[in-house]
C-alpha cells in the first residue's frame, strides 16, 4: 500500500515536471517566432533603403562610415 502511494507520488511529480517542460518549450517557441518576425521586418526594411553606419574607432578616434545599399526584389 505504501509502495503504491510512493509510486503514485513519483508519477505525479514526473507528470508535473513534463508539463512544466512543455510550457517552457512553448514559451521559447513563441519567443523565437517573435524574434524571427522582428529580424524579417528589419531585413525587409534594409533591402528597401540605404543604411549608413557611423562608427568611431576606439583606438585612433577616426570616424568610419559604412553604407549598405540593398536591392529589393519585386514581388508578384
């Protein structure tokens, strides 16, 4: 009888742990989907207009200008 109660308790704990892992995986999946959406939006924006990055060299103090020009493919 005591062994049955212990095994039931262990099974319940395992079930709770599995449910917790499932919830965490679902949350991670949603976060990755959100990141993917943001990266896609930024990439689309970059491809439609030029971007200029101005960086100051930490060693010599000179300004470095980097220009990225994208070409957007026409969509049908």
